[in-house]
């Protein structure tokens, strides 16, 4: 037996303090922990690609949606959830326009508030905007982002 083999076999003996302990956490536990530790409220499916394959991550995100920890806001867009005081069902923890703007910024699209929102915030009008509108700059977006019956519209 060579010197290297003796050294390697001694490292593999049980009780060796130099052997690194392998994490026994499941993919679901890892993703749930990263969501809880994160300061972000909006997540893309691609952010969790390091934890497993495409289908595995999709299954885990689906179970987190079913458990009420996340809410699906669009294709590959997930939002931290809170419980509604009226219905008791999970709803997004942030407003719909903020969900859209942060998701699109993570995708590399520059966004602004819609013109009606901006006019209302600047005091130019007293009419409250009813539709969720986001202004897109120099990009084409056909991604449908929303929750329930509300969907964000885009303007140029």
C-alpha cells in the first residue's frame, strides 16, 4: 500500500475530525432558507438554479406556493406571500407594480412608473389611476405579470 492510500484511508475512518460534514438539507429546505434570509420580495426561477435541475426547482417552488410561502406572479416570477386579513389566503407582500418593476429589472429591462401614476404623484391630477401600468424603455416585453384578476399593462 502506498503512502497516499494509507493517508486517504485514514481520512475516511469514522470519527475523524478533519472530514467535512455533508449537509443533509433537501432542496426545498435550502430554497426556503434562502428566501427567508433574502431581503428581496420578488424572485425569479433562475435565481434558484444552483440548488438543482430545472424540474426539481419547479417542483419545490410549486410546493412552496401550495404551502402559502410564495405566490406565483407570472412565468418564472415568484413573490413572498403574506396572509390576507380578509380571506385568510396568501397574497403578495408587495404591490403589483413593484413586483413588475423589480422582476423586469432583474431581467435587464429598464422601467418607470406609468404616466398616470406619475401625474397623480406629482399632483398634476386628482384622478387616481385604477390600472396597474408600468412604462418600459427601449425594450419589448410580452411577459404577463399579475395576481388574481389584476394584470400589469405596459406603455412605451
